């Protein structure tokens, strides 16, 4: 297996880097780098730029609006995306719902949803988890009952990211009690403005609002919004979460930290950081860099298409490593910044730089928020304990 980039790949990398340098709005990149959560209105212009360029949905099949890039080109794009401090747009719609609709959706659903997801006119959230069904997703209780040409849906979802500014939820519902728990689930697209849908915010430990509870009380949804066949939701959910896990290696984001942490150490050395402390931070960074390099090679091996039963285990391993290395990287930043760190978060475009304490690094705001969010990344998309179980169960059968 050859893991070096070809001359064409290097040329592609230059083109992608140039695009981000010229097209990514500077203010957006700054706020992303500072670690703020950005919402739909913050991201609308950036999504339109990516859409116009034809680069908004690299993981979709080309006939549905994807780029047709090779796996290595997709990887290069993700790497440059991270290094440029580019923010993700509508991750659920573009990385999960789109691929599911391309694969399982009726032509009518594809016609209605795919183009608006790309342009940003329709945002999706993901309604899988419930108060008693997270890791054990198959035990979910939200019920969809067929009535004429509609489904009537009742139940509760929780931890629903971005529900407060989404147009639709991809909702996993129980449609059949007579079969095994996994076999009785269906995926239905629920309009968030339908009567009976109530969104309640959950304030997380960082003081921010990104996740919600969603209550569904006799919500009537056209049966045409069912994705694929009735009771086939479990397969679609596995496909969707598989996409999420591969993405969660987060190499672009980790490389971003590998670039900025040395700069941060250099800056802080000029502002009172002792040489001994700097040396210790350099040592921790070197250890992390070795792990990130190894992770990057693992990603490239998966992209090179080394098939086999280990592939499922590899996706889980990438997720575990990516999320845990992000926790380490952001913790290292917090240690370097020391007393400059504040728990404050303020994503509004008008306020941040001016409201910093005197002498504080421009990195300081948002750092705590982001560090806590990386802790959350060890839970969402399937917790790391569950991923370790998958790895063990796959490898012991070899
Ligand atoms: C920030 C954030 C955003 C999220 N966004 C979404 C979203 O948009 N849509 C959505 O549907 N969900 C979302 N989730 C929910 C997420 O998918 C679940 O939190 C996750 O699957 C874990 O489920 P749980 O919270 O019910 O924990 P539980 O399943 O109750 O697990 C509790 C603890 O027990 C451990 N555990 C459970 N079972 C096992 C086992 N068999 N072996 C070993 N350890 C085990 C878990 O690892 C965890 O540490 C989000 C979560 C977070 C934190």
C-alpha cells in the first residue's frame, strides 16, 4: 500500500488550500478557531459558498451532487478544511441524512430533500436517543402508528443537537412490536413545525445551548416521509452511524491543534511562561503528535480500502482515538493558557475580542467550551465504551 500523495493529489491539495484562503470568511474562521459554537445563521453564507463551488457534499454519490473525489482527495479536503479553521455546516443533513436518502430514499424524497440540504434551505437534526435508549438504541419507545396515508408519532427524544434551528428531524420510531426490537424500527422525516412537536433546550456544562429534548405528541406525518421500507430503520441507522464514526477520527481538527499549540507555547513564552513549563508542554505535545501521526496512518489505511471484518473495528478505533486525542489536545491548550481561561462563551459576532480581559490571549474565549465539547465527543455517535465493545467483539472472532 502506498500512503504517499501523488503529484495530482499534491496539486489538488494546493487548489483546496487556495480555495479556503480566498473564500472562507475571515471572521467565521476566527470564531471557529476560538472554539465558539456557531449556529445556522452564522453558517448560512459559508454553506452557500461551498454549495456554489460544488464542494458541500463530498461524501454523496456524484449523481446526487457529490464531488466524485477519490478517498484520498476527500481526506485531503478534510485535512485542509481543519487547518483553515473552516466550520462544519449542517453535519447531520450533509454527512448523515443525505447519504441515507441517496442509498435508501424514494425518488420523491431524494427530489424533495437532497438539493435543499446542499444549499442550506433545509437543516436536519437527528432524533435517535431517548431518555431510556442511548447506547441501547433498539429499546427506544417513540411509536409511529400508520393511519391512512399518515403516521401518527408519539414519544420523546433527547440530546437532539440543533433541533432548535432545524427544519426536519430524521426520527427513529417503533413501527412493529411483533418482531425483535431491532427489526421493528422505521426512519421517518418529521417536520419540526408540525403540530405536536415541542423543543425544550438543555443547557450543558459549558453553559451553552446546542442540545434539546424533543417531545412528539400525536404528530401527524405523511407516510411518504418514511425512508425505505417499513421496519428497515435499524439497517439505515447502522449505515448512518457508520458514516458518523469514520468522520469522527477528526484528523483535520487534530492537525489544527498540532499547528497552533507550538505557536501558543511560543507566544506564552514571551508573556511570562517559564522555560521549564514550556519544555514540559513541548514534551506532552510531542507524545500527542506521535499518536496523531499513527491515527492519520490508520485513517489512510481505511481509506485505501483494506477490506475485511476489521473494517468495522477500525471505524470504532478511529472514533475512540480521534475523540480522546481531541480531549488531550484541548486540555494541553488549557494548561498552557492557565489563568487566562474563563468559562465565558459568547458567540455573537459583535462582542468577543473587545470583551477579553486585559492581556488575555486571543485564544482564551471559547477554549473551555471547546474542551468540554470534546469530552462530549467521547459519548455522542456511540460512546467510547460501546466502541471498545465493538472492537473486542470483532477482533475476538478473527
Ligand atoms: C453533546 C451531545 C450531542 C448529542 N447529539 C445527539 C443527537 O443529535 N441525536 C441523538 O439521537 N443523540 C445525540 N446524543 C446522544 C448520544 O448518542 C448518547 O448520549 C449516547 O449514545 C449514549 O447514550 P446515553 O446518554 O443514553 O448513555 P447510556 O447509554 O445510558 O450510557 C451511560 C454510560 O454507560 C456506558 N455503557 C452503556 N452501555 C454499555 C455497555 N454495554 N458496555 C460498556 N459501557 C456501557 C456508556 O458508555 C456511558 O458511559 C448526543 C449526546 C451528546 C453528549
